[in-house]
């Protein structure tokens, strides 16, 4: 379990800008994270995942890297990172850092050299292409953030590819020097002592060398973006998820194995499970892959079962491993997104967190999820996210999930900063501040702590196999098994009571932090948003 600590681990995602500000500039930083790591350790997480803190012009808030080896001054220094790493390890927490290898900032020195002319040593480090005879881009590829994925550069009189913002040019992984250099950047952080990496957009690392057009979506669903984004109008067959990436991931894994570091890959694809399975083939490439499947608005029992079974089935073919999330910094918070009736109900928040921690795979908890924070309302004039500003008002951007964490209810800006916060602290979040919840045994935070600590004593929930059992909506019923040991879990996804006839007599598992469920013989009665964990009365 020490070697494979990541299997079934709970990974707490920290968005540095919004976690804790130590110097009063209104932006969270590395010393702020270090000062508040006790909160994560007390929660019972196994690791932290820290979103990008590298030097960056912040066009995409750190996912546009200008120097892979430097901490941006707004977040601190390398010494501050070393202090964070040491404190986390002292608390028993592993540290995973974001790495964005598919693209850089247009302010990176590599891009400045590459765009200078077509003859320099780094001329082919990025994806450059001549225009069509009529001056239009070389193909029909689109940016995830909307519009063409090609930007004209007058110096080279060519287009460069950007799968995301114009300011985020794609690196050319077909160039051996690019691969070698990026592996060197990863090695730098391995030698600094990190425990792993979350590789952002890792299936975007290669493009089709022939630059073939993508076919139209033809009414199919592009699950990685909203339907009002033109990116949803194509099948993305040639601009990502290319087979050459498998060989690079094998090179990456060989490097990571030298240090015992773990690779968590973000895989956004219209048919993600097979890609995730190939990327995490046992012992060959990534250790685990991050799933987008539960980050959508759909959350019926049927949908959840379909998504989980699809990934579990694909991973079984390669011995791969997944990582589930129901919230992150890119989507509305689950407390609001999966709230069909619009009524605040802590029982619902508890159910979603429990479900997340009960699925086969590892789990990523996004900061504030343990508090039951709803999505914050950020007015347009205070919006920072370029994605949201471009698609307003149909899409309000990602800032509603990125507002500062409330630490102290009675302090200005809820104790996040002594200055003016980069995004406003939501008025709806202040009553949910950590100091208010920590002393309340009935709070969401108290429940989250109890749940995570209880789960640590349930090895079946960390590594056991998973099989769904048929149950009517709105119930979700599955079994976790390893050898002769097994348990069953039942979730009532509705605001109404529900009952279920069990297949055999079960006993409630001792210590589970759930209340209100009644079991009479083989009839299980669940309250609204009720959860039940049972084990056999007798050895099977």
C-alpha cells in the first residue's frame, strides 16, 4: 500500500489563488497554503494536488506557463515551495503538482525564439503551418475556448496552433528535442522531492502530423464543452488523442519510476474511457487518469451508472486506474450543479461526497467541497475568466467555482486576505466558514472528516472491484468486493424517501457516519438523500 498509495487515495485539489493569502495582496500563495495545510490533514486526505504556481502572464491563471522551473512572484519563491513540501510531508500528505506539457505561454522564451524566423534551432518546437492559398488557416481545427485554433504570426508568415487561448501555443511533440526538454523540466521537480504530477490536457500533446480536417460532429455529443461552444460541432479525431502519445507517456513513466513519482493524467475526450485505459495500462504509462464523466450537469442514477461502468469496463482490459471528481476549478460546484430543486440541503452534499469516495478508483476533492460550498455568483464587471467573458451570459465562466475559501466568518473577507481579494468572497459562503463548521458536530465539515476517516478503515472502498446491482430510479446500488470480503452500498438520489428489497440479509457497517436509514429483514428504507453501507451477516 505504501508503494501504491495512490490506489484509492483521496486527493485534495488546491487552487492557489483562492486558498489562502499570506501577504495581503488579495491573491492566495504558497505560504498561505503551508499555513493552512493542517486543515487538509485533519480532513483525512492522502495527498494535495496544487494547481499551477509557475511563472506566467496569467492569461489562463497559470495554465499558460512562461517558465516551468520558476515560481511566479505572486505565489512566492522556490524556497516557499520547499517549505510547503516539507510541511506537507511532516503532516503525512503527498504532494502532486500540475504540469502543463501540451502548450506554453506565448511569453515563454522557447516561443520567442521559435517565432523569430524559420531557421533558428527552436523553429520547429511549436506547431507552425503555412496558410492555404487563399490565406485561411491550414485546416478547420477549433480551440476549446471557442473559435479557430490557429493564429497568424506576421514574423514567420505562418499560423501557429493553440488548442486553448491564443496566448497558449501548442508545443510540437513530433520534435524529439521538445520531448527531451520537457522530460528535463519534469525531472527538475522530481529531484525537488514532489510525489507526483497531474498532467494537464495530456491527450493534447500530439497532433495529426498531416493536419487533416476534423469531421463534423453530425449530431453527436462532445462532452468536454458546452453545446453553445463551436468546439462541440466537430469530432476531434486529429487534433488530440493521437497514437504517438503512447510512446511519449512510456518515456515519461520510465523517468517517474526513477523517483517513485506518480502520474495523474487529465484526459478530455469524447470517448474518454478507451483513451484512459490505454494511457494507464498497468505499469507502462500513467498511473491513473482523471475523469471528466461526472463533471457534467446530468446526474441521474442511470447516467451515473452508465459513466462509471463504461470507465470500469475499459480499465479492466488494461489493468488501468481512474480518478473521479464531481467538482473542480473548471466547472460549477456540485452543491449547485446537481441541485435540481434549488434548495440547500446538506444531506444532498453529503450524498455526493460519499458517492465520490465509494467508487472504484481514486477520488479528487476540490477545495470547499468538504464545506458544501455552493457556486458563487460573480457579476460580469468582476469576472476574471476570459472563457466566461467570451461566452457571457449563457456561460458565466469558471470564476463561480474559484472564489476564495472562507476561513473565519467574523473577519473581513472571511479571513482569506487582509487586502482586496482577486475575486469576491461570496456572501453565501461566509456562514459556511471553516471556523463555524469545525465546532459543529452536525456540519458538513464534521461529516466530511468523519467520512474520510471511516473510509480509511474500509479497504474494499479503496481497492475492491465494483459491480452494479439493478435498482429503480432514483436508487444507485453496487457492490465492492475483494476476495471473499464484500460490501454493498445504496444511494437514494432523491429528496423523497425510498425503499429497496435487498437480495439477502445485510448488517449495517459499524461506524459509518450516516443516519436515518432503517433496515427490517431484507427491506431497506432510505430517507431523502439517504446512504446505506451493508455487509453480509454471515461469512459467504
